[in-house]
C-alpha cells in the first residue's frame, strides 16, 4: 500500500495535476483517465513508475496499465488526489469530447456490443464443444463420433443446443436491448422489439428463400390491399441495430413531448408499434440487404482467386484496425456473415493475430530475460493475450517497443495466408486466443491447432530476429 501511495501521488503530478483530470475510473487492469490536455501527461515519467506496466491512449482515454491490483491503486489515487472516481460509462461519455465523428460512432458501436460479447464467446465455445463430440470422427478408427458411441454425450450434444440457439438465433433480442440501453430508451420495450424479429411464427430467411425458389406459398400478414411477408431476422445483427436505433429515437422524441399524465400509455404504444411495422417493411429488409452486402464483400475477398493474399493482408493489417478502433466495426459484420454464409474466414485470422501479439511479448521477455522489469510487465501481458485479452500485450509492450509489434504483424500475415490455403473456417466468433480452435469447424480443428503452433513459432522467431536490427535497439533495455 505504501508503494502504491507514493506512485499514486507521482502519477497525479505526471498526468498534469488535478486541474488536468476531467474524470477517472478503472477497469480490470487499467486506470482510465479523461484529461483536459493529453499533452501535459509525462508518458515516460509515468511508465518509469514501479507499479506501472505501460500506457496507451484509445477512445479519448489515457490509460495506465497497473495489473490485477488496480483497484487498490485506484483507492490510493482517489485518496491522494482528493477526487472521486466515476463509473466507466461516465468516463466514456466524457472521453467522447476528445473524439472525432468516426471515433464516436465506433465507440458507440463498441458500447452496444460490449455487454453481448461474453454470451457470444460462450456460444462459440458451445458450438466448438459440440463439434468435437458430434462432428469429428474420433472413435473406431475414425469412423464414428463420440455421440454415435456414447448415449450420454449424444444427450449432452442435443441439450447444449438449447444454449447455442438462445445465444445466436435470438441474438437480435440482445442487440435491440443493448441499443435501447445505450440510447436511454425503455429497455423492456427493446426486448419486446427484439422478440418481434425472431418470433417462432416467423419464417427464417433461409426457409423464405427456399420457399420462393420452390414456388411455394410464403406466409404473410394480409391487410386486404397489401400484405407483409412473415419473415424473421434470426441471428441477424445489422437489422436489429437499425431497428433498435429507430425505436429509441421515436421513444425519446415522444418522451420529451407527450404530457406526463398520458406518457405511460402513449409513448410505449406509438414508439413500439411503428418500429415493429417499419422493422418488417423497410428497415429489416434494408438492414438484411446491407448486412448481407457487407458480408458478401468480405466473403468475396476470401473466396476470390487470390483468397490467400486477401487473408494474408487481413492478418497483416488487423492489428492496425485494433489501434484505430476500426475492429469494432467488424464484429457485427462477422456475426452477420456467420448467420448468412454459414461460417467466417475472418475470425481464424483474428485469433492468430492475437496469439502472435501475445507471443511477441513472450519473445520480448526472452530477449530481455535479465531485466526484471521486462518480466514484470511482459509475463502477465502474454498470458492474458493467449487467453484472448491482448490490450496489455499490444499497448503495454508491443507498440511501445515497436519491433515486437512488427514481428507479430509479420507472423499473422504469413499465417493468414496459411489459414486460408488450409480452408480453415469458423462457426462463429469465439475466444480470440489459443481457445479459438474450439470455434473452428470440426474437420478443420486439428489443422487450426497446427496453425496456432506455427504462428507461435513464427511470431517468436520474427520478434527475436527484429530485436537484433536497428529497430530492436529502440526496444532493448
């Protein structure tokens, strides 16, 4: 505690004092500041503090990596600064004053999906586990799956679909809820709105297409002079986002203008019903077309004659998307692609990029193995990176010393090529680290494990080699 108290006092001075702090909070490993002037922060001085493992600026926030004891540090900082921290949402809101329009849009998109990510990851793991026991011929000389031999595992396979369906088929419910939560509209009505997109009485998009191609009748709501097709948006993300936004705008508009005495009746009815009508006539079809178009563009690259090159470039440049925050825009497209195309080529490359970033930190620790500080900063960073949390690795080490970052980029570029040449495809988004192999299709799982091993070897080798160049002189201690 005494050490934290001293470092907390120094940090207060080095960020520019109380007058330069707009607000501050903490997350699992980092202190997060919104500063009036980022240039007043003495980055080198802050990173020299014994309890600090690195710094970076993202999303309008100056972030100081402390580690697992950040809550203790936060308390000490609050005490020495005589300031009260705020919750993360308030800090994010304050940080938007430091962002341009694109950055604000990406930040808002990230805040919509942040509450959904744990469910999406769990869903990916469930699908992966079902792949292992139900789709891979592991027994009797590769002729039968585990579920074909053991009744217990057949029961587990069928039972786990309950959670998988709840997460992915009904994902629009979570999206509309989260949009309403973000836009300060009624969250329960957001859930109801989402349910109207995935109701069991609605045909799925695939069933609708099949019915049209077969010349069969399509279920409709018949209003006499016109009808609306009873087609749902199961697993569709972009239509749910657009519908949620329109409903929230209607709700907020009416909430400000309708007298309080009739607000409870008028506002929910005249925001929800028009939103549902628009969802099934204009917004939903447009959102599906937009989402399928974006998914089609990505898939076209991965299915083109130069698919290996496209995949390699994606792997090489993905870390730059993370730095700029543009990777947040890829999540809804990836989810849409998985729903409409039956799988995604991007996530295998993304996971390999994350693993390469974590391995580059391991190589950095090896290069600087006689430096205690390098171990203190690096070891927790590459362990969390292998588990899918790459921010400490990327911002705490790799970008700071540059050569590990470049080494990781080169490795993920090469492995992006290898991944596509091997035809590796994921069922959905999952954990973006070593556990990512569970999200791959069953027949590609073993190949992907080999890709992970090769990725680790290449990232380690490239980073060590670059440490011996002029670029490495910047990072060596």
